[in-house]
C-alpha cells in the first residue's frame, strides 16, 4: 500500500530517479529525471533549469544547445577534471550493442527556454529498474545522432546517478 493518500495508482517500486549535479563550468544547473514504469516501457520525465544560453555555432565551435542527453554506463558523477567533468560516468549505456543514434539511452536533445526545459517522452528500450546504477548526462552541444560513439555532443554539463525512488 502506498503511504500517500494521492497517486495511489503509482507504485514507488516502479519509479527510478536521477537528481542532477552541475558541472563546475555551469554551476546554475539543477534538475531531475524520473523514469516511470508504463505498459511496454518507460515514460521519462525531465525538468531542468539553469541551462546555458543558446549560442549559434561558428566555423570552429559547435552550437551551445540544444543539449545532447543520454544514459551513460557508470553510475558515478565524480567531477575529476573540472575542465572536462564527469568522465567517471563512462561511455554511453549500450546493452544491445547498437551504433550511436540507436543506443538504448540515446534521448531527444534539450531545448533551453532561457535556461528552463521540461519534457516527457516514451521509450520501449528499457524499464525503470534496468537503468538503476547507470547515469544521466547532459552535454554542452547537440547530439548529431550519427558520429560514433557519442554524437559529438561535447562536454558534460550535468550528471545524475539513477537510483530507486525513495
Ligand atoms: Cu552522453
């Protein structure tokens, strides 16, 4: 029995969550990602604030935003190198050995609305419990869904370890 008098149709055992930690380069970022068990897969709900302002690309620099967004294989959001943080999260989670663009945790990009973003989408590639112990990464640049193995999405600007909802 769920302890809350509301939302009794939602069983907490079927929800995973990642609370985002900002890169030292973008310390204003806050956010959360929820994974809800639904028939046939998972609804992913993302809400983020403090994203950097969009900047168009130049001859030498890709655009800042929309932001690449993926599940990475290691549930460790350690900053390590502050100029290139969160390498601790490892590479993209890729349980069925697909090319980038079709990794199980290749997600839609995040469009900043003056720093704020939210979205909910469905995936049939996993259930919330399958991604516990992995991590969520937001990147500085767009994902081209084509370059291997990371989509050229650039630095990691936020990271969150995926855990069961308490
Ligand atoms: Cu990534």
